[in-house]
């Protein structure tokens, strides 16, 4: 998966763990992001979530019917290459 390799390159010191049906990247013991076939799940912080949700293809993370604050799901087409 190309996206997975690109995230690895940007987070060389992160520990990888299988989660959320994909690969999670732990930084300082906390999940920073996850890559799966659904795209990119990213911890952005509650203060940035609203601005990012205004972009097409960015949605809040919903788990168990609840919306998580500070997390967004990014459609894989939005991160098709490093320039995106």
C-alpha cells in the first residue's frame, strides 16, 4: 500500500501496530494516525477538527455510533501523493 509507505517515511520513529483494520502509528506511546483501505485516520486535536471537516473528503471519526473529538478520516483520494 503506497499510502502506508509514505506515512512510514514521514514518521520514521513511530511504532507500528495493527488496529482499526489497518496499521496504526504510535508516537510517544499515543496513536497519531492509522492507514487502512478506508484512507487515513489522523489525530488532529479538537481545536483543528472543525476547520479540517470543511474540506471535501474529510469526515469525523465515528466509532460505536459516537463521533470522536480530535480525529478525522481522510478519503484516500485526498492523499494520493505527497503533494496532496
